[in-house]
C-alpha cells in the first residue's frame, strides 16, 4: 500500500509527505479471511487528494491480486523423491 500510494502520488504530483499503513488479518470467520487496514496520509493534501489516494488503496495491484480466487496446485507430480 505504501509503495503504491507513493508511486501514485509522485506520478500525479500529489504532495504526499508520508504514509503510515497498518494491516491486520481477521480470521474470525472460517469462511472468510479479512484484511483490515488503516491508512494515515500525511502532507498538505486537499480533501479531493485524500479521497483519490484512499481510492488507490482499493485499486492497488496487491489488493486486486488478493481479491481474486486463490488456489494451490501441486506441480511436483511425477517427480521421484
């Protein structure tokens, strides 16, 4: 999150001074794993810039990857030990 937000801010000339992100893994439900996060955006930012950066957290490549279905595939089949 931090890296993506910094890259996005630099590219779009948003005066983001610092990002502090905390992510917690919530496994209270056996049917779902939830990543709970908080993001503290620091710098002389307008409300619009803050909104834009918060939207980028949802759209970042890591978030998009983790939102997809995950499966495990054994590719060692046929190998002899």
